[in-house]
């Protein structure tokens, strides 16, 4: 009698799995070097992420950024493969729906500097902006999200006032 072999099961990737994936991918120097870089705007290549996740390799020219946004119901991770990125984020969770303008309380801002090899994972509805503040050097990063991004909400911010400006869906950026 032969032992039974069970089929592999699809497991939902955790934040730790996504962080491990972006760390391993960023270490692939051949892949990182293959990303075309544009002096004017960000460039990106879609990657195959673990467990059905969505993943991207992104090039950031000097002085570029994302603006404030969230990734809705997706958890995620990103890691700087080369250069340095800055992440500004909120330590408080915002309501996900039913508002256009919010006044934030003092002390909820957080700043991280992520040099090459540094990254982080984050949970659902994480509001942040990512910036390459260098005036002369590109940055390259690897990002992964699960489930694949259902939408991105974009915000403007003036002082402590955050305003929902736009909701994007996958067809808007693919």
C-alpha cells in the first residue's frame, strides 16, 4: 500500500510571507537591474507574487512619490532594493467609507526612512505616502499585496485635514 499524497493547498499569504517575498525578490540583482528607468516618471513591472498576491517592481526617479493613499482591504509589504525611500504614514486607522474630509489629531504621523534592504509590512486600510526624496538618484522597490488590489483610495492633505479625492480600481492602472 502506498502512502497517500495530498494535493498542495492554496494558502493565503500573510504579511510575513509578503515581506519575505519582497526581501527575496529585491535580492535578485539581475531582476532589479532589468527594470527600465525613466528620468521623468515612475516605471513598473508586474511580478508573480506568492499565493495569488499582486506584486510590482517599481522605479522611482529623483523627487517622485505616490501621494497619500491606501490599499483598501489588502495587506501588503514593500522593500527598497536600491536607493532610499521615505514612507509617511498614519498611526491611527481612518474610517474606510462614508466620509470626504477628516481632521486628523496631532501626533498620528509616522516617518520611516527605508534604505536599500529595508522594508515593512502593513495591514488593511493602511494610509501612507512613499517618496524618493533624492535629488539625483533613482530608487527601486518591490511591493506585494493580498488580496490583489481591489481599489486604491487617494487623498490630499493640508496640515491635519485629509480629503478623499479619488477611488481607483484595477482597470485604472493595468
